[in-house]
């Protein structure tokens, strides 16, 4: 991925106007990998909300699920993301369930641009099988669980400002897609001459 010239980067920063870029999507969608590269492109800090939750709780997410339960995890997740959104501009990768919370969606809408990295089931399964720290998939049929999560969460993810396909393209190519989509989404509205000069 080529570095932008200074003017292109400055223009996108101006259009963002200090808003966070918040990546949402299911586990395995590539939020952390893409987020790190996007933050580097924009010279912004990057934070993974799952890592921030673990630091805040002083335990891993699987441990939180086991010892405190999912409800307690979701409550902590809500608080941590609210805190992150109150900090200076950064690129934030959220956990797969974070955007399902109505309060979190509202905060993101107020303070950021939500970017959904949308991946199909085969892509997600190939990616998540590389790791064994996914509490929601710790069962006899993780693929069925993933299908269920897709059915429940994709309609809500669709409320995001942007939807970017997450496939087997290199992460750099996905970052380019995000940058292009952000630039188009944040394009200042074109003046309408007919309003300024009515016939």
C-alpha cells in the first residue's frame, strides 16, 4: 500500500473533523489487522477495544466470560468503548458484539464513523480457526454458532455508515477500500446552482 501524499492525508483528516474511525463486524472480519494499517496510513493512534477491556479488567476475555459471564463482559465493553470515544481521535477496532448495544451505536454515531467489515461465512471460519480464544465459538459446532451470529448481527451492522467487503484480498487492499469509501462518504455536498440562482 502506497503512502498518501500529504495533501490527500490532510484532506481526509479535514473531512473527518476529529471523528473516530470505528471498525465493526464479526470476529475474523479483519478489524484489528485493517485497523492497524489504516491508523498508520492516517498517522492516528490505534486501539483494539478487546485489548482495552482486558487491561481494564486485568484478565483475558475468556477469563471474563468464565468468571463473570457474558452480561458482565458486555457491561464492561460498553464502558470501555464510551471511554475510548471520549478520547482524542483514533482508529478503534471493536469486538464483534459491541455494535449490538444500542447505547454504543448511538455514541459511535455521535463521535465517529462506523465502518462495517463484512465477510462471508467461509472467510470467517478460515480466519477464526487460527485462534482458540473465542468464547462464543467454544462449543461442538462453531460454524452453526457463526451462522447464528451472522443472522442476528448483520442486520444491525448494516446501520454502520460504510460497508466494506472483507475477503481474501491483502489487508493493504482492504485499507485502500476503506480510504476510498471514507473519502467518498465524507465528500462535501456539491453546491446546487438552482438554489442559489433560482430561475
